[in-house]
C-alpha cells in the first residue's frame, strides 16, 4: 500500500507511531483488567505501585498462588451472577431472532416497493433510530405498571425488538436492494405468489446480510443498559444492570473484585464474537456509509 | 409490489415500531402535562392531658387511593416544562434582569439542573464527534500503510472499544483512573501530587468523559474511513503523483474529497449516538460534576422515594426536540433529494 500514498520516511514513521499509540490506548485497558481480575483487591487497586497488579505479592500472601479465582467465585456463586447470564442468553437469543424475522420481511418489502410511503417509513425509522432509548423508557413505565407487565423478560424482549427495528430494516433494506429484482420477479412469472417468491428465490441468497444484521441486533440487546435496567425486576436482571447493582454494595463491603470479575465475564464473550465475525462487523459498520 | 403484499410483509415490523416507539412518544407527551398528586392532608384534633391541638398530617390511605384512581397525576399543563428543574423561565428571567455581568449570568444559569445537563450534553456531542473522526481518520491512514499480515489483528484490537458494552467499558477505565488504579496512581506520581484525582473537579471530570467518548467512538470512524480508503480512485492518485503532489498534498486534494460523503455519514451517526450520552456518567460516577439529558431522565425515573414521571417526561420531550433539531439538516436534504428523484 506504500506505493499508493508515497514513501516519505518521516510520514511513515509518524503514522506508524500514531497507530502504535492507538493500539495501546484501545487494547491495554482490557488486557490490564482481565489480568487484574485474577488478583486480590490489594494488588489490582494498589496505591504503592502498579507492579503489584502485575506480580501480585498480596495475592501470593492471601491465597498462596499468583492467581486467584476469588472474584469469580464471589460474583458467580455468592452473588448468583449465573442467573443474570442466563437471563442475558434468553434476552439476546429472542431479540436477535425476532428482530431478524420482522426485519427481513419489512426490509424486503421496503426494497421492492417503489411507492411514496416507503420513503416516509424509512424517514420515520431514521428519526426513531435517533431517539435516545431512555426517553422511550420514560414512556413505557407508567403504561406497563398499569397493565401489570412490568419486570418480566418478554416485556423487555419485545421492547428491545421494537427499538432495534429501525436499524434492522434500514440495513436489510439496503442489503435487499443489492439483490437483483429479476430473481424474485422471474419466480413470480413462473406462478409463485409474492411470499413463495421470497421463500424460494430470496431466502437462499439472503444469509450474508442477515448474519451481519443479526450481529448488530445481538450487540444492541447485549450492550443495552437503559431498557433492561428500568424494565426488569431484581430477579430478571440481565448482566449489565446486574453489574451496576453490584457497584452499590461492593464499595462498602470491600468486594470490588466481584464487580471486576463480573465485568470481565461479560466482556470476554464480546472479544470472542469480534474474533470470529470481524469481517461481518466491519462490513456492517460500513454498509450504511457506502450505500448512502 | 401490490399494496396488499407490502402491508403483509411490513406489518410485524411496523406494528412493533408503532406500539413501542410511536405510542410511547405520545405517552411521554401526555405524561409531561401531568404531575404527581400532592399528598392528601387531613387535620385531626389531638386531645391530650394538656388540652386539644389541631394537627395536620398525611393520610396515606387516601393518597394511595388517589394514586390508584388517577395514576397519571393531576393536570399541570405546561407547568412542568417551565419549572425550576426544566426550562426555569422565572429563574432565567430573574438572572437576566439582575446580574453582575455575563460571567455571572452563565454561572448562575449553569447551576439550573436542566441547563447544566444540556450544556454537558452539547459540549460532549460537539467535541467527541470531531475528535473521534480525526482520530479515526489518522488510524485509518496508519492501518492502510502497514503490511497486509498485520491488518487483521490490528483491526481486531481497534474494534474493541466500540464493541464493548458502554457501561462496562467506562467501568474498566474508571477503575484504572481511580486514585488506586494504574493510570490514576501514575498521574499522581508524574505530577507529584498525592491529592490529584480525576473525579474531584468538574473540568477534569468533563475531560475524562470526553476522552472516554473519543476512545469509544474512534473505531467506528476508523472502520468507515478505512473502507473508504480501499475504494480510492487509483488513477487520480497516480496522476496527482505524476503532477508532483507530495503525500500530504495527495491526502489533502484526493483522499479527503473522496471521503467527504463518508464523513457526513459518520458525523450524523456520531451526533445521534453522542447526544444520548448516558452510560459513562453512571460508569464513572460523574453525576456530581457532569449530568446529561438522558441521565436526568434516568435519575427522575430511578427516584428512591417516588418516580417523577411528569418531570422525566418533560425532559424526554425536550430531548426529542433536540434530536429533531440535530437531524433537521439531514431530513431537509433527504426530502429535497427525494422530490428531485420523484420528478
């Protein structure tokens, strides 16, 4: 690539240095915290020197080993973090599959209709996409209390699906635009109904777009704090609000390592996700930009 | 596509958006016009050995019954919008009519809760957006010039700050900048000031949050710009090179014009996402020094004694108006383009 942008040595060194600094800034916090989560609090939060967090002298003294699982034990077993992990699994799986089901149908319809109302639906979706989630939450609470559906997982799931729809239909709309119309139209000429054409001509070729969109639906459900913190009761909390509720108690009880361990437990799945789906994530992030 | 087919296909999605996005907006608008019931007071005569006394106290049963009967509260019109916690019309009027110069006006208005949240939200939005775009562009140029075999791992590491849950990402950084954490302790050592704490002053808190925001958003700008760099017009670049343009001039006159449409897109998405800044304030426990509009809504809804639905709804409506104002240029442009196409 050097040939394209020139070979100036100073510029190459400068841009290399910027990149190196960025990589450290971007990744160091995660490695540091993952490493530190296997130490005791006296080491990870050490006033004297940060070398303590690396070598862990207090961990040696207190537990007899260089690494300890105390934080994980406290969080997962004592504070029943596994319970929130299970809730997160339910919420993310349901949100992703329902969003994709609704989104593929809607996105397909929007890409194949040339009428004026498709424009208005897409613009409304853009405005909805921009609404901060917490403003919508303030609209849910009172009606949900009155209907007696506050606090349950299905409520949070359907709300997250709805919040997800604007993004999902935009993305799948532009993906279906790239699939030639001839494909389903020739199926319809052969006597298929619109739905049959979708089922037999479009569905076999739509998986790359659906997987990319599904990743982002998953991330939205997984990373959400505003909706799950306000709409779920104590027993149904997912990981992120659960960690937030840890924070209130750990500070006073000196069990901050529980929160660190729980945070690492919730972050590592995302690392693995990026590792496997890096290509799809990159193409998803740029999809909106390239197609305008 | 026939109307009937279109309706059948779009129905689930449209219904979900209608019920859980459009309807809640209406519900917020209605709620913002109401305010919580006052507690029902009863006057009872207390007769003791020293004579009788009239006493006023709260009647909990009647209060609960009233809440049950009218959950929305009592009608307040635009009262909530104009009160001290929101637009604070009276207070601002007083400040404007009686003050000691412009500095005094600003500091007193800043102390009103709504304006405090608004000013942080705007400063955050309009600093983080350009900063992360510049950083993202620099990183994209850097990644573009490294050997192919390093690109995969470099992109992987670069994506992490964006993909990680905002609340957890801010907690991870918060623990590091803690005075016991690695960055906090190192800063104390560098500046030789054991009292130094990034949480202590509003200025340092704001800087911390803005640095966090830039860290979180840079990967998004980077990925989009990097994708743009892959589609650079090679012949334009070559002819610029033949014409004797140096590297910097080629970036200035070929690369940047090519990336402008992408930059508009990135800018728009970043504006939308930064305007809802909320999780970092919780993660960094920054509410004493920096509040945002989203955070004020959360705070009203999360009240320990009773939830202030009216107040949260009024802030929500004002926030939504802010979003519409931010989106206005895009909406107008899209509308014009659509009309041009239609004709």
